[in-house]
């Protein structure tokens, strides 16, 4: 898990190895380094960092890399609607058609 000290404490209590950072930009930079050096198989990041790294993550998918697996969690400010949109696009691409959610 790469992120701020408060979120890192939560994951550390659960036994997850963490890297504490001072902000989203530093988190993104450290995570990109870990991925490029193949030192991360699973990466836990916040939604805000995931949105900053969207192009980077998409490029990894295009090159066929299966690792790292990104686990994206909301931060203490709450979930973002952008992540829901991204997940909907991935599901639509996987099934080959546009799915609509009913009320």
C-alpha cells in the first residue's frame, strides 16, 4: 500500500506492507518506480491517485502486463464518481456491449 500516513496505519494494522507518502504526487511517483522496477505485484492506492495514474495504468494494460494488480480504495474524503465511470467502461469493453444500470 502506498499512501498517506493515516491510510497506511490502517493497512499496516491488517499486516500489509506500506510506504508512507506526503501527497498524491509523491505517491504516484513512488508507485510508478515500484512498478517499473517490478517490485510490486499488488498495489493498493486511493482513487485520487488512481485517477492521476490512469494513463499509466492503461498503458500497462495495453502492453499486456498482468502485474501489478491495482486495488483501488476510497480515501477518507469518500469515493469518487470517476472510478464508477471507469469500472462501467471496463465492464462494457469486457462484454462487448454497453450496459445500462436501472434504478
